[in-house]
């Protein structure tokens, strides 16, 4: 498998069915976040590289769009088989480049495979609609067509799942694709592409261009790129949405989050705490559906003390160790930003219930940060408002559910929210009033599966059609209406 050039260990781009060096000579090191060891270098490609990839994708589109839909789907069945065969290998690669625990990575690979399962239903998913007799002797039909070249830009935290939210469905719908993976976790994407080629994808149908801002801007501005799928942080998502939409492209831009978990007085504390610990500290809090704020309704002292005790017991370390739950954050630069938030929380008057800074040196060169919990956080504090994206949890106190729901309403983000309770009326009120797109009832990470939309609200999403499910099919296709008269 040609992934790393043996002599230089610089990743290559994949353009028109071949591994090629980037035109640009600029590179960035990709370290293992748990050890600091450099895994490979990633090229910071230029707009010239983007042009080559888009040109190849545009050329491939001419035949791919006319490839029968069941034939396209068959490549996805083969791809599904190959991904499943390589499940463990893919999971290990994710642990190496992202740092998350092997169990999490294994689950991520599974989530990605499910996206391929969904996309393999293209013959059904792409069906149009018909209605005869819309008027006398007149019928109407709707057909779905692909756009052409579509680009996907992904974040570091789910190198497999997010890429597979995008290209399998886009390609199954008849588009060709240019993927720009996160430059912080670029290695897995080359494996994904190699396996896709082995599954029988013709050259030019899927291309990868590694890099950073220049590649993103090259894709956003390119007149032959018709649609953009983006997942990443809020400022970049908004920028991508505005710039690409301004160029007349279809855009879906999934963004940052601040997910609240409401713990009602009647909650099963053991289960709620287990869910919250795993949601907050799993993947070092670097999940867009991670719990980052808990609203404790009522007295809550017992809950707070038991939560702290569980956080004290967490095992921190390399994700390849089965017992580890808390793994490193992605880079030291990110950790420094998080340390700034911890200082800010203290300055603004929150109570630092558990200080994870003491565990920073846990392993030599890994970018670790221990579980950090602030209590008595007020909704207007910076740590309550901003996405910190780290193992840092804010506890807010509320007298009742109405107050908890108000905290969620005040948040600029609306990706997910959860309630822990056995009370059906509280559940119903939460379902009706929580101002977020993906809700959990006694669920720690209420992320949706491939056949439903991944449905963030407010500043957690820019666009209208979400990824996955019917939204995904609608995003990657455009509709053509035929109105026919037969009494002619
Ligand atoms: P990021 O915004 O730093 O990077 C995402 C992508 O944008 C990368 O490919 C990167 O190269 C590119 N990029 C970064 N800065 C850019 C700039 N100034 N101009 C052009 N391109 C730029 O995000 P990240 O740190 O890799 O990922 C974490 C973020 O992604 C978190 O905010 C998380 O909540 C979010 N996320 C959201 C979802 C969701 O479904 N809403 C899912 C996963 C991650």
C-alpha cells in the first residue's frame, strides 16, 4: 500500500488515480499526541495541487455521472467489505494520529462503515417522484442528478467518521470528490482512499489534497467545485459557509458545540455519572457531541461529590492501553489555549473543584491534561459560553428544569443536549423545549446514525441540509422536474 514515501515519510496526494507529490514543498510534522513521536510529514499543498485534483474530478465526472446507479452501489459494497476487513488496522491508525482510546477509535470505524452501508442504498435513495394527471393528460416527474465536483473539508477529531459522512454518499449519488483532510490527522485518509481504489473506484472519482488554508480557499473559490461539505470549528465553519455560498456553491458547514446535560433530582446517579464521565472525558473531550456543561437541578451535592470521585479514579494515558479513558489532547498549542480557559474560569469566580493541570506531565512528551471540573459556573462566564474542546467540565446549578432549559436557550450553540431523569413529564418538556438539534434521554453521546441527519442547530451549523440521511441525499443531488403533455 503506497501511503508513505519510504525515503522522506512525506504523505502524498491522490490525484487522478495515482499517488503524487504535492507541488508545494512545505510540510508539517504529524506527531503521535500520546508520545510526541513524529509519525509522518504532511504536505501543505498549494492551489496548483487543488487545480490538478479538481481537473481530474471534473474529467471523471463525465463518465461517473452516467455509470448506472446499481453499479456505483456495488463499489460501495466492496468498499464496505474492505473497510470491515481492515477494521482493527484503521482503528490503530486513528489512535496513533489522533490519540483517542482504541475502543473509541474502533467505534469510530464502525460509525464510518455504517455511512457506507447507507450510501450503498443509492438506487433506492436516489429515486425521484412522479404524479400522473396533475392536469388533464399531463404528468409530472422528478429526477435526481449529481452536481459535479464536490469537496469535503474535515476536522482532526474524527478522521474516519467525518470523511465517510461525505464522500461515499456524494460519490454514490454520482458526484466526484476532492477530500481535504485535517492536516493534524491526515494519515488515515490515505488508507481510506487506497481501499476505495481497491474497491473499484475509477480514477479521478475520489481525490485527496493534503494541506491547510490554501487548499481550503482553493476549493471554496474554484468555479468547478459545485458543493462544499465542511466540518470544523465555529469561526472556520462560518467563514467557509459565507465564502463558498458567496461563490454560489451549495454548502453545509458543521461547527462547534457546547452540549449541556441536565441532571434531574430523580436521576439514577450511578448511570448518569458513568455517562457524563465517558461523554466529558472520552476522546479528551474532543468530540462535537461531548458533554461540556452539566446543569445540576436541585441540591445536587451527592452528585457533585460522586462525580469528582469518579474523575479522580480515571486512568490517563496512551489510547492503546485498554484501561485508559482519558487520552491526550491533539497538540500542545491546543493545551495552552485550554490552560488559558482554566485561568479565565478561576478569574471569573468559578470554583475549581478538580484541577487536571496536576496530571499534565503524566507521560513524557504526550499532550495530556487531567480531568478538570469547575463548579458554580454562571451562564455568562467565558467557560460556560465558549467551546473549550478538552477534558474540562462546567457545573451550573439550577433550581428547576425551566432554569436548566434557559441555560441551553442562552447558548449560541445547539448541537446536542441530554437529560437524566425517569420523569416522563420532564422528558417531554425537555424534548419540546431544549434548543438543540440532537437530544439524549439518559444517553451520554446522542450522536445520530447514518440514516438520520446529524442535526446541529444555531451556531453549530451553517446551511440547511445536514449530513447523512435524506438530508445528505438532498444535499448531494439536484432535482429536475419534467412536466409532460400526452394529448399532443
Ligand atoms: P478546525 O476548524 O481547526 O479545522 C477544520 C478544517 O478546516 C481543517 O481541515 C483545517 O485545515 C481547516 N481550517 C482551519 N482553519 C482554517 C482557516 N483559517 N481557513 C481555512 N481553512 C481552515 O477544526 P478542528 O480543530 O480540526 O476540529 C474541531 C472542531 O470541529 C470543533 O470545534 C468541533 O466541535 C468541530 N466538529 C464539529 C462536528 C459537528 O458535527 N458539528 C463534528 C466534528 C467536529
